[in-house]
C-alpha cells in the first residue's frame, strides 16, 4: 500500500492519522504540491485524476479524497472504527468532519492562497487576514458543536474518530499560520490530548520523510 502525500497537507495528515490508528503499514510517496508535482501528467494519469493529495494506492486500486479513503479503511480494517456505526454518533462525527473538510479547508488550501497571490495580487497582510477570517468562521462552529454535543477527551468520547482526524490537522495548520485559537478551549483540549497519542505523533508533518523546516 502506498500513500501519496505532502507533509504539510492537512488532508494527507488526516489519512496518516487514520493509518497510524489502525496500524496499517504503508509506503510514503512524497508529492511536492508547492512545485506542482500533483498536476503533472504522470501523477494525474496513473495515481489521482483530480490532481491532488492524498491518494492511496494498492495494486491497481487507487483512491483519492481523504474522507473517502478513511471510509474505505474503516471497511477494510474495521478496528478501531473511525466512523461509528450507531446512527446518531455517526451523524455527529460526520457533521464535524464535514464542517472542517467542506467549509474550512477548501477556502484556505494552497491553491486558493496561490490564487490570491498570483492572480488577485493581494498583499501578504490581506492574505493573512483572509486565512484568519475563514479559520475563525469555521472554528466558531466547531467549538459550538463540541461544547454542545462533544464528550472528552476526544471529540466524541473515549476513542478517536474521523472528527479527531480532521480537527487536529486543521488546528495544526491554523497555529502554523499564526491564528489565535485560545478562544476555543474545548477544541484545543482535544488537540492537546491528541498530541500525547502515538498515532497522532507519528502522523505529524515534522515526522514525514519530505518534511522541510520553514
């Protein structure tokens, strides 16, 4: 099994956490999205038609989109289950996961930030304001959901789920970009708890073979 990944990609980070939690061995294949490697014909044709990371391959099988990959892993390697089977718990986990992956991440990913730079010609200050604004919009919702429905130490109880796989990378990237997250104590408590877990540690950007210090 191969994971085509970029160390600072939060979507790749989600899948690395899931693989580590399940103890599934894989070969790490770096894809440098800063240089456009994910857009090259060989990668798009052979690995991921959407031209993005992550992509998981096993033999002739190839799958992209982090949430689809985690769902496939849950079916193939059901322990520990990251998307609960119980309907209400499943709905809560997906609700939070989709808030992060559909509302927050798309407006602040690398291709959007590059578009702000190269096409719209915004200033660095304007780009930073853009990033922080959308993080705040999303984290406000995350914090309210966790405060109302969550159960510690993880997002929804005693075991990590897909929600934690999504939340931790989002917070890590927001902190890297200089966002103040102290106003989200429930979310940050989950993040700090995850920092002590071996699977979350193994998946950190700084522990990946393609890591480059800023």
